[in-house]
C-alpha cells in the first residue's frame, strides 16, 4: 500500500489539481491520498468537502485539518503519522 501526502495552507483555488493528480496516481494500485490543511483561513475545508465528498467517503482521500497553522513540517508529520501505508510520497 502507498499513501500520497499533500499539505496545504490557504490554497483552496489550486489544491484540487494536486488532489486529482494524486488520486489518478493511486487509481490502479492499493493506496490513498492524505490531505493536511494546515489551518487555512480561506474556504479550503468547504471546497474539499464539496468537490471530493465521494473520495472521502470511499477512503481514497483522508482529510485532516489543523486548527492553527503549525508550518509545513508539522503538516507533513501529521500526514506521515496518520498513514497506514508502508510507503509515503509527499506531493
């Protein structure tokens, strides 16, 4: 199994492209995408919930939200710690 980890902060307008790319990558293998929103103050959470609800329900996408911005390294650590996979790729 493989996980593709994506971190984001105030990038609601472009993070969807990264998620779609990662979902396409794992499509033919056993894997999942982990998105960590590092305390965004824009509409990232709402947009992800709307645009990727089916992927979240199916488990292909895991959405984690920090309540406060902790920095990219903390977001990466959160993604890594939550991954059940042997391999974790960061996008």
